[in-house]
C-alpha cells in the first residue's frame, strides 16, 4: 500500500511540475473593489487555489469528524447509563412475586 501511495504522489508531483513549467507566463490579478493588483505566474495562481481548496476541505472534514466523535462519545455514555438502569431494575424483586402472609 505504501508503494502505491508513493507512486501516486510521484505522479501528482510530476504533473504539477510539468504544469508549472508549461504555465510560467505572468498573469495580472486585480482585486476589483480594492485598489490592489499584482502579477504572478499562472501556475502559482492555479496551484495556490488548489492548495487553499485542499486546506479548506481538510478543515471542514476534520471538524465534521470531531463532531461525529463527540456525538458517538455522548451516545456511548447514554447507552452505559441505560444499561446501569436496566441492571439495577433487574436486581429489584417485584412486589407481586414476594409472598405476603
């Protein structure tokens, strides 16, 4: 599995390197309402946007995973409490089964 992951990573790095070499032309970025503009190579814009999207996706999935872990932990506590209640109820002897004289 490690070899497959490393091979896939090498392919992705190779494609990014070829893309970077092929798209070195300067592109002007204008932040319209603001008075800022800058020139950057096209590959930095595209790869930067991909990196930002990747980081946002990882952040959102991490928050979702943490929320689900918290929900599982709370449900486990509730299940343990319910089991304790059932165990305590089963220890009690019902009054209808006791002999009264």
